[in-house]
């Protein structure tokens, strides 16, 4: 089957992409609202793009009811954000934080999560999350004319639960148990973790 993306509606194109590009890590983005409250929302168009400097990227797509996501509006205004990584125990809270609330509503209050504050940016991260980053906007890239935007942000500080760090100083994936996004309403956790023969010489 061959499908020309231009032959699809925006909705069908979106659902085809998110069902093919899996699993996707989830950026649980914390920002500050203009009125002084806090915003928290998950985004699965997210990944790491550089280690030196440490840079992440997040994609924002408009929806009919809200041409600009609250998180993006806050990032444009303040240049600051946090990204928390949800584990399996936080799945329900992550889903609840995706609800379309009026601008200024506090998703931390709505979900019962605890806002935590680091030492560099004013935006809050999720205290209950096993890993969080304090970030500052590096670059904002307008994609086309439909309102899609990609941001690149520098990681300024890592916040990592002590019990996740292994003897090499890296995060043990078995302890992290990250939540990942699939297509539709599906999520995933880590399944079988293995090495390909070509990678056997690399340390665990």
C-alpha cells in the first residue's frame, strides 16, 4: 500500500503517523500562566536532539478549539518550561492533565499532583515524577502556515530520583518504568529489553 500524505485529511494523516511512529516518549510540560498559576500538559511529539549542549525538542499542533496550546503560549511569553517523565504509576494523572481546561486553570490542582520548583527556572515540575528537567527555550520553529510549531529547549538542570541511578551513573530502565505513547488511546511500558549481537560488546 502506498499513501500520498497530501491525499489525507489532517486528522487521518495525524492518526497514521502516531500509529506508525511508536513508541513515543512523553514530555509532561510544566509552565507558568500569565495570571500566576501553573499549567501542566503531556506532549508525545518529543525527543532528545543534542547532548552537547543538552537539547530537547517538542512539537505542538493546533486543534480547532484552541489554535495555540496553553503550554506553547506560556513558553513564548516566558521562555521557560520543565519536562517531567511519567512512570506507570502516574498514567491516570498524566491522562487527566491532558483535559482542555480554560486558560489559567491549574492542572496541578485539578490532578492532585504536587508542583515542585528547581533552582533555575520559575516553571514547576511534577514532584511525583521520577525524572524532570528544568529547561529554557533555545529556538522556536514555525512549521508551515497551519499553526504547528516545534521548540528546541536547553536542559539546565536534571532532577532524578536517587534510586534510579545505577553503578555507571545512568538511569536503570527497569527501575524507571517510563510510560510511552502509542496510536489512538494506547500506551506502552517497557517490554523485553535486549541487545542485538552487534552491540554485545557495549556495557550494560
